[in-house]
C-alpha cells in the first residue's frame, strides 16, 4: 500500500497543499521533539511502518526518549511522531515522556527538563491541553509560561495544539458556566498556538475552520495580550460579531492553523484516520524544523521565539476567512473567521515558500550582524 491508495490526509497531500519544499542540509545539529503525557507511548514498529507506507519508505525513528516509553501504542503519540517525522524529514527526533495523570504538574516538569539541558531540541510539538478554566493552578501556569519564554531565548520554538473544544464554553473536562475559554498551555504568550482547518470541498483548494470539531480559540483569562498581537486583536474585535457569552480580553489564540481532519496514522499496525489540532501541531512543527535547517545553514542559529516575526509578516500565511469555532457542544456561541487574524484560525495556514523567503531574509541579517 502507498499513500496514494487511501483517502484522507497523507504527508504528500499536506506537502502539496502548503508547497513544502526540501531544504539544503546545514551540516549542523538540528533536533525536533514531541512531548507525550498521560500514558501515551510511541511504538516504533508502527512508526516505521507509517513512513514506509506513507512517506516514500524513509527511515523514521525516535533517537532519544526522555522518560519511560512502553511498547503500548497511544493514538496521540503515534499521530505526533508519525507526522513530525514525515514533514520534518530526516531530522533527529526526541520524545519527552510523562506517564502520570497529573498533566499540570508533568507539564512543569517537562519545562524544567527542556530548559535544564545542555543539548535540547529546537522545535517542539505539544498536543495536549485543557479549555476548562482553572484546571491548572495559577502558579504552575505561570511557571510553564516562563519556561516557554526561556525556551525562545535558547533558540527553541514551541508549537502547542489550540484545543478541540471550539470556543470553550463547554469542554470535555466540564462546563465553564457561561464563559468562553481558549486552551492552556496554548494560551502562553511565547508559544505558537496551532488551530485546525480543512478544505471547503474535496481535498484541495480553499480552507475553512474545521467543521469536524471546534478548533480551540479565544482570549486568555490568565495572560495579557502580548505586544506583538495587540494590533491584530484590536482590529479583529472591531469587526467580528461578539459572542453572547462572556469572554476575557487577554492573549488570543490560535496564532496559525493547518489541516486537522482525516489524518492517516498507523497505530498497533493498523491504518486509522484521526483528527484534531493534535494533527495540525506536529505537522506545522515539522515545517518549522525545515525552516530551522535553513536558518542554521545561513547563520548557524535557530529561530526560537518567532511570534513577532509571524505577526509582522502575515503574508507568510494564507488567510482563512470562512468558518467558526462555534461547533458541536459550543454551536451556540463562538468566534468567526474573518479577514486577517481571528480567534478561529489565527493568521491562517502556512505558505511555506513565503515563510522560507522571510526566514532567509531574517537569518541572513542575523549572519551579517555577527560577521
């Protein structure tokens, strides 16, 4: 079987959709990573089978596990590992593993693990979060936000799924009792929150906010609007129809979006199709890994904290103007996609050629300053 023999999203389709092209090797160390929580594990035989069948037979492996990994396939971990490796091809890949059920505490342990290392990955995908208000203690949320900010200074770009509970009035963890809420940790200001889209029709062309589930988005109660985002949020709130429910006025998410429905994976040796912003985050992370490779080639440095660059250069993305995250249990209230940044699809979906051009310009400037 090959990727062409099945329906749904394959690595070839995603690369074609976003015009993802190969980049030259930098000859320097480049590492990407996923983080797995709550008893999710990677089964490497299924990972390799996926790359054999769907990614032109490339070799795919997790080079290093930080923490315990058991031979028990978790759909989340298989999705994350298969797609970050397929898009961020031939890059050393790590997996941080936290099998406990205390996600909030484990998240801060993860932050300490990454920032405390002498060697670390330069792109990280996290496909976990909660849109239930106050599920994590404020002190833990603040500490993790500080760790992600520190990661940016270390040259690490952190992508986090924006959530699958739409506008977040009702969540899988419970009701927010009339308040809309985005997902934490995607709401931390120094990460890239990745939302979900799909094609308006078929498997090509214009995209809209996903209709298979509600792509998480909105405004944080916990973190203020960062300077890089202020103008975009002000413009959005001046034109969008406001929800009936109450909402906060803090940091907005998502920042960007990508395809998030009907992703092929192999778990326990079997092909399945899954969806969620858990699909868009590792895919987008793989693209960021390629951009890091180019930056390393030109300047010897990685991109790190990219949020200001993204918002200053929105043409790096294809604007998504159709759809809403008022979906499913939150169908009555939510945020609509509009021209420009919005709380359903962010700045839009990747235009890899434009992203690559901007990264080349930025990294050549960095190289010139250091010569």
